[in-house]
C-alpha cells in the first residue's frame, strides 16, 4: 500500500526483484538510484510512455538497462528490469 501523499512509493514485483538480483552489482546500484528518482514522478527526466500492448506502462533507462513500471495512485510499480536486448519481448 502507498500512503505518502507528497512522494511516490516505489514497489518492485517479485519477478522484477528476481531480474534485479541477476544483474551485476554495479548495475544494481544504478537501478537503485533510478528507483529513488522515481519517487519524484512525474518530475523525472527520461521517462517514456510505452505503446501497443504495453500502453499504460512507462520505461526509464540507465545506460543499456531499462526499468518498466506502471503508476497506480501514488505508487510506482516496477514490473520489469533488464538489459535493452530483448527487453520488450514477451
């Protein structure tokens, strides 16, 4: 549940947490900094809305890595993290 009305709360789905755990430690550190930036959504640079089957979701990148998320109320729900190669494929 997300209760803070001044900032967004970032939650990570179990599948995204497993993907995160498989990333190199240096990339994990960069991802954590992006998660912290997402608390200030929508005032976050580099966020792009996705289209097609992923409409209603967003992505932000850090180097060659991507974070896919959706917004529900004052919650950011991280659904997927990973390298850009094949990131948007099923």
